[in-house]
C-alpha cells in the first residue's frame, strides 16, 4: 500500500501491474489510480551464478482491465509486447489470477519433493500437455496399468512393468524411457 500511495501523485497514466498473486491490484485501487491493468505472468528464469540467467516466456501472459478501458488496454499491450515477452488481452483476469495461483500451489509443492525445477513443465512437450497422446489415439496418463489402451507408468509402461516414477524419469528420460535432454 505504501508504494501505491507514494506513486499516486507522480503517475498520471495507466499502471500495468506485472506481479502474480491475488489482490496485488488492491493497493492501487485504494490509492485512487484511475487506470489499472494487471497481468498474470507465465515466465521462467533459468540458470545459475556461473552460467548466468535466462528469462523466457512459457506462453503469452494475459493482461486485463481492473479499472480503465479495453481500448486503453490494447494501447498498453502494443507498447509492452515484445517477441521475448509476449502479452495478450484477457477479459477475465481475476479467473486467470486464481488459475495461476492454484497452478503455483501444485508446482511449488511437488517440484521440490521430486527434486526438479518447475521449468521442467515448460521444457518438455509431454509435461506441458499430458492429454496430447490421448487426442491422437495413444495412452492417456491417467489410465491405470493394464488398461486396454496401454496406460500405466509415466512413459506408457503396461501391466507387469514395475518401474516407478522418480525424479530421474522427469529430469532425464524422454518418451518410453529413452534418454532425454535433461542431463
């Protein structure tokens, strides 16, 4: 709230809040800003201190109107959108904020347990869209072992295969257990 109050007398144009979370726009509304737009960021930062860091978009980040107009939102998107940081207009930004918060709750809880970085989900096609094989007539990841369509393990293991999911499968194995590019 303190930052929004300090900025209020100095800002005369639109404010685009680029921070994930719920209610991040509230201090700006309470401070009386007239034009507020907020985003839900779908980006990852990868790297380490030795190699450096890389920022990249997973998918275009949605931006929506909190207070303001759709027309002004379009002009903000035109000014901010880049190839490396794509943005898109979103009519229901609150729904997007809740969706992203739920996604973060799952990823932030599961990834440390599996000792994998959550950028894994943006790097590997099968992790991004687990239902893709089902749409093309293949195994669905939710089918039990021995299912007539050949489901079972994380890589399509059938009945009798005793492999279990562990961090190595996610990090370094490709489809059907073939070596991947995660090493």
